[in-house]
């Protein structure tokens, strides 16, 4: 574990005084992105055959977890430094049925005019060593306040249901063993990640076959008419 740096008492007092307004901007950033994503989800549910977005959730880091990271990493304890160095204060998770939907949703979000993509980490194409898979976007979005416009960064994680199930289990095990997972259990997690990936690939293939049958059936009906 990295060494922990104790913050001066005056710094802690200053941090606690300004943290409410600071965190509110990030909550507004979540609200802006959630509105955009839910509009996309609703559009597909009403106007298309199915929605590529199965579920959406959000979370805001607590002031305590931000303080802990500042102390752990020896960061400068200022809001400007926090904004520049911590990109997952505001977080959104989107789960999709298929791998192709993950990239489709990422493209739809990225193409919106007032959303700027700052960083992309594709852990689907290049999984982490433990088997973790997900597509991570760091985006910035303008938040319009009464007297100003603030640009807020939001981390968006997009993954399939199978990837999300695996990640949820890994997260629980990670903390149960205080971040030191036994080698045998780690190997089982890696094996489970491969099983989840095989399921994703198989379900994607079935989905494509269903679409092909539906398309051929529609063409046959047109010819019959």
C-alpha cells in the first residue's frame, strides 16, 4: 500500500468548508450526462426494435474518499489540483447486452456536440491482467449555473451484463481480502473472465443470427406482396 501523508489541520478545515459547492458541480455533471443517456435509452425503447442500453447507474465519490486519495498519493490539497488529477469523482456505469452495443453507445455519447472526450481506456480490447473488461471514457460536459458555466469531467464505464457481473464479484472479493487476493482465487477469477467473454461472444453471434433471420423474413414478405 502507498504511504499515507497526513494533511495539516488548516487544510482539512479549508477543504471541508468548500467541498459542498465543489461536489455540487460534479453532481450537476452527472445529471447532465444522465439526461443525455436516458434520452438515448428512451428513444431506442420507443422507436427501435431494442435498446442497446440495458441499465444506467451513477455515483459520486464521497469527500472522505477524495481526502483519502489526496493523503495516500501526496497530492496538492487544492480543488484545482483535485479537478486536474482525479477524473472519477463523478461516475456513470452503463450496461449493455452485447459487445457491439458497448461501442455503439460510446459512439453516440462521443458524437454529441457539447460532450468532449478527454480519454479512452479500452479494457475490452486490452483486458487487465486479472481479466477485467470494460470501456472507460473520461468526458467533459458544460454545466450551466446561474452566473457561470463550469466544465465538469465525468467517467463513463460501459460494459456488457456479463462483464458487469464479473466486475461486481471481483470488487467484493478484492475488498474482502483487503486487496491481497490469494493466487488460486485470482486464477479462478481469470478463468471466470474467460467464461464471461465466451458467453458474450456466443450471445453476440446468436443476436446476429436472429437479426439475419428477421431481415430475410422481411425481404420475403416484401416479395410476396
